[in-house]
C-alpha cells in the first residue's frame, strides 16, 4: 500500500510464521512493519529513470521464538536502510 504525493511513502505490514527443526528456529512467529520513502519516483527527478533510491525503516517484533513466547520480545529488531540502484 502506498500513500502520499506520487506514492513516495510506502507502508507495509506482514505476519510471519516458521516451523521446522529446533536448529532452524522452529515455531517462530511475529510481525514486520516497514515505512519507506522513494524520493526519485517521477520523471522530474535528476537522472530518472536510471537513478533509484529507497530509504526506509523496518521493525520486526516476535510473538514466539523457538516455541516460547516468554522473552520473545528480546529478539525484536529495528533495521534502517538506504538502497541505491542504477
């Protein structure tokens, strides 16, 4: 889902779950939320369409890790990124 002028701000949400052997984080689930800004999305941008940038924040929070919900939030993660593509 994209919001804002020319769809420059993108909001994303997702539920995830995984299962398998205990060595591979069995029975883990949680949520991922992301907000991203795409500054050069129109043809009025310098270098368009060859220069693309995306700046964002992604937060992952866990409800259960390895089948245990107690202490799962200690694995929560905030990820900031800048993507450049040509």
